[in-house]
């Protein structure tokens, strides 16, 4: 393949080896994402950082004492404004110039942001640097899941993304323990304690920038822009061309071509504004998909993980754990969190996206409510201990001290349980779902809308977390628990299952005119039955299109009750109202 550089790994690797290599590169970006998130937890507790940013002071006994929670939260949350803008840039750039070039751009931009952060001299500098760093992260988050899902097979798409998010939490673990180790340098008073961990992220970013050029472009994007020879070659290397694999790549390629043509004739406006309101998307219902991914990502943060990840030491201090012990407990929680993500690797493609979210919400909600209850009981026991000491009753004071420690340990166990369940469930699905459900014509932009939701949820919560913990203490857990309860009916009613369905089938899944999941499933089954030629090839392992002639192998029969009519002339010549339903419509 002359158009693909000779040093591209697609010429050397094929099938599962090529998929694993692509997944490793995607995982490197996700590792940086996790490291960048987890990094601020330790930075926020560094004495020199607190002094330079001037949002509090460091007490040798109590640890960090925050006097300006808005400034502390603002420095953390401004990053998410950057990711919000960056993901929109990345989505648009990715649709126009491809997935690989967007990865390179995001990595380069993030290097600049990290360099500015580690050299910050005041809070204004740090706020600007965090904003720049967020732009690069947003670009990467918008494009990496899309690139990974567009190259993976539909039967193992969830598994590959879940593996990447194991690396995401490994990034959190590395960030935490690296920062913990740095605290021993010069008694924890040096600027090295926080500047080096920030600078460390530059290494994986530079490696990502250098290596991404060696990897193949998404065959779906290549098909969309008319570079079909390259797309077909890459698909052949990804799926195999011999033995039992013969015909799989051609079948999938024909499906991609069919649906790409359908989408071009259905979508009249691909701008972010049009996508948000569903303008000109017809039966593709792009606006509905945008709302689904935004709110799924917002709720991912409001079920409690943003607070637990960034403010874990604060949470453990509320539970009555000493400052030094809180650092250890928080770090061990991150390790526990990382191993829990392996559960999702083996379950996500078996039980599906919806059931993964269901059991996650139940487990996380119970853990948050119990953590709040145990923290309150620990606080009461601590107050009773103080009163007993004041009364001179040492025996009773010791009894209450033991009770407080027991309740504190129980609260910590519930936080561990929360992060374990989250790692096995809600960590992955809100990132996978947006990369799966959007039409090829706007997939990168669609995934960018998911990152917008994540940025809003994370930024909003990071800004409010210090305020909530200061004003509500353990009652903050109850807010997180209530948000978990809300997600159960939300997912049940509004989110169709994407598991074991090809990316090309998603247009049929979202063709129903109502937002309800049951209508989507009913309509999907009907359209599949009535239009077998559209997207069945890849799922069945053979093509409904003759690979030699490019013509349908059998003519679709019209069925009473409705069919999917595809008529390019309808889109070219009909009125605006008719264009809305030209591509996907039921016939009586």
C-alpha cells in the first residue's frame, strides 16, 4: 500500500497483535489522563505549593489548612474548562484531519501546558497553565476512544477500552505514590515536592507524540473522506484475510461504505450547534445522542468519584484518620481501585453496558450512604471522648476513642468499596458509550460532546467539593449517594444497549422518534428485520454485497409495517421538511 508509509506498523503486524499495539498507544494517552487527574491530589497538599498559591497554610499537626476554598477549587477546576474547549477543538480537527494528527496535536499541546504548570510562580500563572494543559487533554480525550473503538471488533470493543482504563487508574496510582515519595525530600518543604510530579507527565506525552505517527489511521475515517483503498487495506490487516477470516474485512468495509453513504444523505448540518439541537439530523436523532452522552458523563462525576479521587485525604480526615495515616490509606485505595478495573475487562462485553451501570449504581450508592453514616457516628464518638476527657474519666474516654476509631475504619472501608465498584463499572462505560453511538459522519465531534459533559461535571464538582466538605462534612456523602440512586431509572429509561452491536448498527438503534429505550429496541428489531442489507454483514461474518461486482447479492423485499428507504434523490430534490425523513422513514 503505497499511500501508507513503509514504517507504519500496519505492514508488520496484523489481527490481534495489531489491535494490541493500537490499544497500547491509546492506553498511553489514557495513562497520562489518569496521571494528570490524580496528580492534583498530592499537589494540593504540598506545603510550598500552598504557600505560593496563597489559598491556605500548612499546620505541622493538622496538615493543610485551607482558608480560600474557592481559589483552591478554582485552580483545580479551571483545567476542566480547558478540557471542554480542547475536546471541541479536537473533535472538529479529528473529523477534518484524522485521528492520528489529532493525537499528535493534543500531546504537543499538553506538553506545553505541563511545562507551564511545573514552572508556575503564583496562582494566576498556575490557573493559566492548567487551562492550557486542559486544552491538550481535551483533544486527546475526544479522539483516543474514537480511534480505539473504530479499529476494534464489535465483539471485544468494551474489553479493549476497559483495559485502557486499567492503565488510566495505573496513572492515578503512579501520580499518588510518586508524590508521596517526593514528600520525604528535604522534609517536604521544597518546591520539588510538587514541581517534579507535574513535570513527570511530559515523558509519556513526548513518547506518545513520537510513536503515534507509526500507527494506522482509522479505516472508518479513511472511508468517510474517500480514501477507500487505504481503509480496505487497514481493515484487512486488522481482521485478517485468510482461512476463517476470509471475507470479514470486506464485509465490514461494505457495511462502513453503506452507512457512510446513508449518513451523508441524512445529515445536512454537522456543526456543534446543529448536533446539540439535532438540527438537520433527521432519523439519526443526533441531538438526543448528544444529550445522552453529556448527562452520562456529568453523572459519572456526581456519583462521587471526582471528590474521592482528588480530595481523598480530606475525606479520610473527616472519617477521623490522622493526616499521616490518611496519606497511606488514600494511596492504598488507589491501588485497590486499579485492580478493580480488571473486573470490567472480563464482564463489560458479557453483561453489557446497562447492567454494568446498574450494579455499579447500587453498590456505589450503598457505599456512599454508609460512609456518611459511619463518619457521623465517628464524629459523635470523638466528641464524646473529648467530653469524657474533660470530665476526667479516662476509662470512658478510651472507650469512646476505640469506638471513634472503629467507625472511622468502617467509613474508610466504604470508600474503598465505592472505588472498587466504580472501577469495575462506571469508570469505563461513560467513556466507551459516546465513542460507540454516534454516526461515522460526526463520531469524533460526538465523542467530544461526551468530554464536554465530563468537563462540566468534573469542573463543577471540583469547584464545589472544598465548599461542600467544609460546610456539610460527612453529609456530602449523602449527596453522592442520592446521585447514584438517580442514575438507575435514568439508564433504564433512556440508554439503549450498545453491547455486541456494530458501530454501523447504531443509526438503526437510535432511529426511533421517542427517547425511551423500549421504543428504541422495538424499532431497532423492526428495522433490522425489514432492511437486512444495511448493516448485517460484519455481524454475520459475510457480506450482502458481492465483493467482485459491488452489487447487492439479493434484493431487499418490502415488508408491511415499514421499511428503511434509502433514496439519494429524496435528499437532493425534496423540501427541507421532507429531507428530515428522507433517509430513515417507515412506509405503510
